[in-house]
C-alpha cells in the first residue's frame, strides 16, 4: 500500500509513542500536503500552521517526558468548519459568518485537545451543512480527490477529501442526513455517525437539532474508533474484533436496493459473497415503511433548519448561497401539523429499525446508491430514468439520522472508473462500540483503502 | 381544492411576492412529499407513539388529504 493511507492512525500513534517519528515531523508533512494540494481539492478553509506546529512541539515534549495521553497524542486532525475551535474562525462556509472567531472550544474540540491531538485547521463544507455535495460554499466547492471534476459528497466533504489526501489522520464532521457517511463513501475513507447525543453538539452550528450528530472520519475503522473514544474521553478499547464466522449480518433489500447504480451494486454484492465465504451468516432484513423516510426527513429537517436561520434569512438573505437560501425559504412553509406527523413517523421508524436488528449484529447496505456525481449537475441517470442528485445522496443514510442508530461507512471497493464505493453498517442504539467491532472485523476481510 | 393544493398556492404566491420565483419547484416537490406523508398508512398508529395515548377511533382521526 502506498500514499496517504499507507499508515493508519493507530500505526502512526504507535510510532509516535515509540518516538520513531516526531509529531512535529508528521505535522510538517501534513502541512506540506495541504500547501501543495489544497488548491486541487479545496478541502480547507482555515489552516492553522503556527498553532499546529506549536501543538506538535508540545506533544513531542510531553511524550519525551513519558506523559503519553493516548492514541490521538501528537496526531494531526481537522475540524469541519461548523465546530468551534478556540481562536479559529467558524464560517460554516458562509459569507454570513465571515470574520466570526470562536471564543472557546466546542466540547468535542476540547476533548481532542485534552487527548493531545494537533489541530491543522477547519475544513470546507456545504454551506451550513445544508447539502450533500459540498459544492455550495462561499469558499468554492470541495473537489473529490479521486476525480476533481466530481463532488466529494457532503456536507463534510472537506473533512473526507483532506483525509484521503493525507492532510491529517482524523477529522471531525457532522451528520444530519448522512453528511459524514456520504463524503466518506464518495472519497474512500471511513465515517462514523454515533448514536444520537453521544458526542455533544454544543459549540457546533446546528442544521436540524433533532437530527444532528457529531462524529469522526478516518482512514480506518480503528482510527475512527480512537477518535470517537477520545471525543468521549473514554479509554482506548482493547478487545479484538469478533471472528467473522460469529457474525450475523442483516442485509437490507427492498427500498434499499430499488435504485442502485450497477457498478455500486456489483461492488456491494462482491463484499457480501466474501463475507459469506468467510463464514458470516447473512440474513435478509426489511424495514417497514422505509419508503416514507424521505418525506419524514424533509418535514423534520426543513422547519428545524429554517427556524434556526429565521432572523438571519430576513436580515441578510443575500449572504447565503442561492440554493441554500431557497431551501431555507422552503422550510418556512412546512406546517406544524406535518412536522408533528413526521416526528411520529421518526419514532415509528426507530422501532422498525430496532426490530430489523433483532437477532443480528449489524444491518448492511450501501452508503450511496451512486458513485460520486459530477460537480454542477442536479440530476443523474440511474436505471432507466433521471433522479435528483440530492435525494439520491440522502436515500440510504438519512434513515439512521431519523432513527438515531449508530451507522458507519467503510470503503468496499471501486467502480471500473476507480470511484470509491461505501459499505454502510448500522447497529443497535447506544451500542456504537459493538458496531465498531463488527466494522473492524469486516474491514480486516476487505482491507483498508 | 384539497388542503395541500391550497397550501401550495398560498406558498407559491408568498414566495413570488418576495421575489423568490425560484422557490416554486422546491415547493412543488415539498407538496408531493407532504401528500405522501399525510397518506402514509402508519399515521394513525404513530399518533400513540408521540402523544402517548391510544390512537383515535376510526372516524375521529381528523381531516385527511388525498
């Protein structure tokens, strides 16, 4: 293996701890990749080189004195530019917040600071997280590292693109309809949405309060786990992943396989065959009323987002990118009775997903029904018809934001054009670590990118 | 005129009145989603999940769209 993912976060952490490499050297290498490569992918809005090097020096000094804090100590990380990091701008990729500097760390940033991580800067995103392609940004679109004419996915597109380009070893993103898992799948890295509420959303600009999640992206499941545990202040997990032959995986079909690009279908089915050959038990599972997920999601997310922006959209409408402004305006028209209907539907779907998980270690489906779409297109051909890009990108991920179950995307192959394909796994509520165990076991079979 | 159609007409007019003609296709898409949401067969059963009361007796469930 070569390139930025030649070394996982945990492998790097081991070398830093053993003082085979310094945090300073690693951080300088990341900053060099940012300087040389950011113009190509536009992953970063703010790069804090001076602060990063100061943090790296501090990490090296502490480690030399034997004060090792854990796997994130001395490891360069980035934050989606919705997350407050003390002294850095939080722009939400919008002109509306230009010049706003965070006075203090969001709790997730404070935890990673306490874990000794090195902060590289703030990553680009779809404005106010209100999109799935990261192309509507006041700072220009994020470009897919694999093919810069394509979207990096969104809204945490910059976080994913940065990782794949070696601009850091972990990233913090947010996920409301899929905004960690979508770019992870589109760019070819791992993205974890924990159970709702596990990682505090304080100090993070909201999109939709009852759907927002904070979570990590990394080059491997182990790296995502280490970052998740650091974000919660938990000690690192020690247990080995379960044997594949002990796993029972519920494969979601029906609604989840009706609209699929054939290359994505092929890559996913190949993974399932490998899992079966390795001894995992695969069972078919369905989620009743899954076809209603999009209408439920719209009627929750739109009014919650519009309510947050109500004053700003009246006073500064032109400070938003036009597509985001129009969606916020649309949200103002959702009737209260339909919002309540949708919240009832969310509770029902939560029960249905929990029921589908009964007797399974995890549910498996694709992360995206299509590979990363070209930038600047609103619709793509899939099957025999044209479908809106936005709805397609959300189709397979938004369910688990609504139901709040933990879900993770990990790379599971490439299309013939070399575009990444993501495998999505969903687990039981409040059992994120168990989901990570399953994901690690599967990753060991199908490999890191 | 059904309730969703009346809502859509009012919303489009409001948007146009504020110079937001481009919001019309988004509102039309939202109207389709609203019809689907209201017509979903789980609505009566789901009432008890949020309000923690038994679902209303059939015939007392309130006005419905097509």
